[in-house]
């Protein structure tokens, strides 16, 4: 008889629970999910592994929660303070469904549309005078803008303290080599070199304010890419963070509707909206 890979079973069950995003008591839920995977709770081998299996599922769920917190995304579930076997949903199932649909919709846009959507997201978060770079892709620099710390903090201390944003929008997974290449392009720009610098508007080129490198992807980010970017002060945002941010600003995003605590998503409305985004460069 082939040995059971309980780590794989635990990962499958944890992924199913996380995807569903509903409050769950593991001692009740795991036996239900074992059946479709070809295992019976009445089996002696399963009973012998059950506590360890539950511990594995718990660790995986807690790791997913920690990953969300590390990137500033609201986790779908949180552990119950009263019962270590229980995970509590923090939002309704309709919102989880919209998260999935919105994530797929973002992955389905063209690269040019994703550039425009990236500018829209940055503008939602206080980056004024934010535009796409003129012409075709120029040395890894796709978008630029200016962030006024005073406006986003409402603090007199930070009033009229601007920071420049230089960004890149990618459709695929961000790996460490891609981040390194962007950092090289960023360095060239800051030295006043390259075609991207020549195409930037005069107000941006002539400014001497600090610069933050910003990369957004419609996909995911590898762990080594995040670590390298953190060390070199480059901000990375993946599709989960973009989706979470759009949902936080749902009143400003056509296609997302909240009514009676039920979130709905209209793909056609969202796609139409994205297709007409046009943030031309400032002159």
C-alpha cells in the first residue's frame, strides 16, 4: 500500500478552507474534507494521524494569516481567542468571491491596460500628478508621480513634503532578477541618464525630492524578490494587495458594488472602465 502524504493532504484541506473563507471548526471540518480526498475518518490510519493532521492544517492557516498581515492585506480568517481549533471569518463569503473574480479580471487585462490601472491605484492612494511614461516601455520605467505626505497624513508637520514615485507595472510574477533590473533602471534615471529620463516631464526631472521605486504586478511575488526589494527600499505590490486596495475604495471602482453587506462584481463594467483609463503624461 502506498504511504499517504499527509503534508499534501493538510495543504489541500487548508487551501480549501482558506478559499471558502467561512468560519470553521477544524475538528468538524477536516473529517468532512477527508472523504473527497479518499480518506475515511473511521480508518484506523486516519484516526492515528488526525491530531497531527489538524496541527499541520492549523500551521498552514496561521502562515497564510501571517503572510497577509506582512503585506497589509486583510486575512480571510483569524484564529479564535476562545478555541484554538476555530478560525473565524472576518468578512462575508460574497467578498471572497469578488476577490477571486477581481483578481482574475486584473490578470486578464492587456499590459497597457494594467499600466493605466496601476496609475489609477496609485492615484487612489494619494499619488498626484501620476501618469504613464510617454511612448512604449522605456528601460523599465512605466509610471511616475508625486506623493504629498501632508495630504495623505493630514499632518501639518508633513505639509508640502513631496516624494517622487517611479514605477514599473508587470503582468507576470516578480522574481528577484526582475527587481534587480528595475533597480538598475531606477539608478540610471536618478543619474539623469537614459531615454526614460529624457521622456519624463521637466517638472519631474528638475525636482530634487526623494524617490521611491514602486513595482506592481498582476501576478505574485517570490519570497527572494520581496527580501531583496526590502533591503534596497523598493516597494512591491502583488495582485492580492491591488485587489484588497480596490475593494477598500469600492465606491470609486465601477463594477464593484456593496449593498446590504453583500459585495457583487460586474466583470463587463470593470473591463469597460479599465479599457477607458487614460492617464496621459503631464507636459
